[in-house]
C-alpha cells in the first residue's frame, strides 16, 4: 500500500503541474479564502479519484467524457458570469457572507469535479489502480493533486493582495470563460485544434470588451469628477 501511495502521489503531483486545474485553483484563490478553495478541491478530488480507482481496479473500463466536457464548459461560463456579477453585502452582512462562502465552496467543488472527469490525472489514476493497491493509489493521488493545487492557491492568494479588486474580477472571469471554451470544444470536437482556437478567440474578445468597459468607466468617472469640481467652484 505504501509503495502505491508514494508512486501515485509522485505521478499525480507531476502530472498536475501546469495543468488547467492549477490555473483554476489560482483563479479561485484570487476571489475566495484559501481554506474554502482547498476544501472544495479536496472534496472534489477525493470523489473523482475514488471513481477513478473503482474504474481501474474493479471495472477496467473507460468513461465516456465528451458529454461531461460539454456540461463542464457550460458550467465554467456560468462561473465566469457569476464572477463578473460579484458578491455584494448590504443588510445582515454576516448571514450573507456565510451564504457566499457556502456558494463558493459548492461552486469550487463542482467545478473541479467536472474538470477532472476525463482529465489526464484521472486517466493516470485509473491506470495506476489497475496494477497497484487501490487504497494506496486513491490516497496518494488525492494528496498529490491537492498538494500541487495548493501551490497555485498560494500564488493566487499572494497575487490577490497586490492586485486591484476590479482587475482580479475581470481576470478571473476571463479565465473561467477560457476554461469553459476549452472544455466545451474538447467535448464537441475531440482531437482537433478547436478548443485552442476557441480559447484564443475568447481571450481576444474578452480583452477587447474589458478594455472598452474600462475606458468607458474612466470617462464616466472623469466627467463626474469634472462636474463635481464645477459645482464646488460655483
């Protein structure tokens, strides 16, 4: 069991470096508390890798992932829109903050669950479980993925302290849209360059939209400032 745990930890940790899941973890860490992010990732990873070892060790079959990718892509677009909307607190701030935390936890867990189904880390876990102790593979692969994503969470938390809130909001939304486009077209047109073309198009369109919005916001702020100055002089 120990050898299977160490092997699966090393394989999954390395496989996760540079994966989209790390970018997701960093993106979520820009918006939410680190413990909420790590909690959601841990729950989702535990479930996904339990399914993986069951498939590899007990069933020995593959899971069709095209429909899952399409659903995941749509979910990420929704997460992006949710991020753009933002979270506001007015009356009863404590209760609302609690609901926001719960919603964030569920969103993070579901996002990682959908993203990891059919991902290379899941396939690697399935392969490892076919020839090694399934309990060791389950524990090792889960710890390996959480550890790798924890590195990204640290980066996201550090960046979040030095970047303006509006920039974080726009950047996170764009990343979610990119993830959504990649997942959607991976399911719709597997094995083609469509996911990467769509991701590039989303980046360009989002950058243009954000630039126009920021320019209009600055112009509006300048007009209001000028109007206020004129009123004070009068």
